[in-house]
C-alpha cells in the first residue's frame, strides 16, 4: 500500500510567520489567541533563527490561502446587555446577543452544520424564536411534578431563562449547553 504524501512544507521560516500574521492584521497577542499558544511562543517563533515545524505549518498555509477565515472565527463585540453561548461540548456553535427590554436578538453562528446552530437555518431569529429556543432547552411546563422540580432548582415559578441559568440548558439526551454572560 502506497504511503500518502501531502504538499505541505515541513517547516516555515520566522519571517513567514510574521508576514502571515501581519497579512491577517493580528497582533502577536491576537495571533497567540488564534493559534491557542502564548504570546511568548509567537514572539519566539518570529524572533528565532530556526525554522518552525509542527501543526502550525499547516495552519499558516491554510490561513495564507484563505485569510478571510479568521474573520469568520472572530467573536463579535458584545453590544447588547445579554450574551448566551450555545455550546456543543467545548465547541462554540452560536453566540446569541439579546436585549430583552427592546426584544432584540442578534446571532453569529460558528458552524455550517444547521443541526448544531441554535436557530438551525434561521440567520435572523425574532424575539419569539429566541423564547422558543429557551423553552426547547428546558423541561416542559406540563411536566409531572413540575413544582417539585422547580423546588429542587430553588425557583419560585416556571421561567425558561431562570431554569437555563440553573441547568445551563443541558438536556439528558445531548451534549449541548448554554453559557450566560451579563
């Protein structure tokens, strides 16, 4: 059986790392965040005299070919009072920013798979879609012994948002959760 080969260099020069980072418009700190390394590592890569090898070589080649991909990965600045992060295990799927007073919802998806998006294929959910989403991540209000469940959660009444604050929106049958930032 023939061994697969790939047209990926074994290493990159320090100046290539610097050039690609600058092409992407990233500081060393931002580039470290993107590559999940430390700023000191990026500084060492760029100031070194030896070529750099490892997975970063492939990543750099991919980013050089598709620099717009970095924009797709950027988490937008929080502009509304409430932010929910819809997660699948440790992967961010959707950011949901909400202004409850003005009934405004803005989202950004980080996956192409509609099964992992908070609102499926809906790119502009309404406030009603948002409330339906919250309800879908809770036990139903018609559940048997609901008052006992609410008592266990130390909640005075059924409110999907309060339930999600307590349970992170985790359901027994899946690996999704909701992290809330105020």
